[in-house]
C-alpha cells in the first residue's frame, strides 16, 4: 500500500515538474490567499497586544478618578428682554486629600489609594534647564508593581509626613541632569524648590501612540515628591490666599455692576488624579459605583469628577478588535476559496488533456483508487507548495507593514498553522472532483482518445 502510494506520488510530482508555469499560476491563488490571511491576523494580533500593553500600563484592577472643572453658565435674556439671574450651584470642595482618605478608610476591597498633584514646572541643575512635571504622590504610588526603582529608595512615610524636600526622578531626568554625576544624594531645583534625589525609577517603555491614546504622561521625565511637600511648598488649590479673597471681591463687585467679564473656569480641585487600587478585578465595578456615590455626597451633589474603569474600556476595545480580526480573516479567506476554484479548474482541464495517459495506466493494471490518488496528490502538492510560499510572503508582508506604517504586527504560530491547514483543506476539497472525474474514465474510450 505504501509502495503504491509512493509511486502515485512520484507520478503526480513528475506531472507538476513538466508543467512548471501552469503549476505556478495555479498556486498563485493559494499563495496570495495564505499571505493575506497571515498578514490580516498579524495586524489583528498586533492590535490586541497593544491593548494588553495598555491594560498593563493603566493597571488591571484600578479605578481612576479625575477632576472635572465645570464651565460657568452666563445669564440669559427672557422674552421681555430682561436678564434672568444666574442660578448658583451648590458648593463643592473639589477632589481633595480628604476624599482620598475617606475612600481608603471606608470602602471595603480597596487595597490602596494613590492621590496625585501634577505641577507644570522647570527643572534646573548645573546650568541646564528643561520643562518637566513635578508630581506629588504618597508612598502608595511606589507600592504598585508597575513602578520599579533602579537606584536608591522611595521616600518614607516620615518624609511624607514632614513634607521633606526629597524626590524620586524618572530615568530620562537622570540621563539629562546627572550624566556626569551620581543622582542619589544630589539636588535638583523644581520651580523654586530644591529637592534632594533619593531614588531613580526604571525606564518605562511607552510609545507615542500609548501616550496619545491613553492620555497619560511620559513618566520617564517626571519628578516625584511627597504630596505634602508639593502642597506646602509649591501648589495647594484648596488653600485660600489673600489673592483669592481679592479676586472674589472684584468678581462680586463686577456682578453687582452688571459688568462681569467672561472668564475661564478656575481649577479648584486640590488633586489632579486619584488612583484607587482594588484587591480583586471582580470588585472593580462595585467599588467604582460606591466611589462615585460617595464623592457625589461629599461634593453636595455636584458631579465635578469623572470615575473611569480603564480595564472595562480596554476590554470593550479588545472585544471589538476580536470581531474585527474575524471579519478580516473571513475576507482574506475568500481569496483562498478563489485559489481552490482555480486549482479545480486547472485540474479538470488537466484531466481532459491526459485522458490517454489515464487509459494507459488503467490498461496496465492501475485501479480507480490509483487514479484518484494521483490527481488528488497533485492537487494537494500544488496547495501545499502554495501554502509554503504564502507563509513566507505573509511573514514578509507583515514585517513590511510594520516597517512602513509603524503598525505593530505579530505573526503567531497559530495563524501560520491555521492558514496552512486551510490551504491544504482547500486543495483536498477542490481536488476531489477532478480526481473522481479522472478515475471514472472508461479505459477503452480513453485509449482511443487522440
């Protein structure tokens, strides 16, 4: 049996070798079909990898609270032409440290709360200056697995409580300001405050696309200080200053005179961001709901905050991308079907051309199964060779797309195997009819064929 199968295989290969050009043209549909399937799946896999990377960047079990600065609404005129008084909204203290403490102490399932204050400033050292962001955080920020120290240590709870002038700098800050000197123990000036460097963070790989899509900062250029240090020495929007009182008095005077000018809304929030780390992913949605209701009560029903669940948003994007990948693969598979039809047409034509050959084989003792095997092996060989060339072309096409467009592509073993198995299946299915047609030829009539 094996010897007969080997003999039929040799006859099929010999027929293909004798008609190289026709065999290549027959395989083109399979080649381009496999290549397109691999390329489309590589694009989809790349997009899915980017989404997973974004989930890791934002944190799988985090709830993010962002402040919202409400737009002021001006007075409107009634139908009689008189001006209706502007309705005063309830007072809200904004997003504050008290909110952070209340969430951490009250809500079950909360592992840690990390408040942030972001101050746009300039960093100065040794005659070099660069714009940067001074970020006030607590020690909880450095307990996150995504934040790792390359050198030194994070600031302690005592330094946080005492508002000590210390800092942990990003990797690029060290490269810019401490290229010729050790960073640990030296000082850097942020705005008007000198800070002693106690730690350096590991570099975090962030693409420009990640920064734009997620609305995050380039953490490598940040300078971190204890949040109490930032509140005391740099910026505290919850603190009422003499200038605030004078500005309020001028605004009230303008309102009384009816000459109030349109002004940009003032950011009255003490915090710029609040990251709530939840113990389990199953508790993310319930905790987010409780956080929203708690903040609404604390802010006197003024919704001047936004509660975001990054994992849910990105998972929805991932599901959408999966559906998109299936559609792309289905469209690309159409070319495989077209290639299979091409193989069937050529094989049917080949049967008609080789009727006398079939008659000779039948006359010397070949059975119908031998003829079926010969033509089926020929079709499978064409699809198999086309699949191999298509895999190589698909990998090259994926690399070319990533190199020319910057779109991340990932060629997986599963995609290659899927495309290859489908191409072999197409060759098998569309090769059956020509093989059966060849086996059904009458040997006597076949020998009479010119």
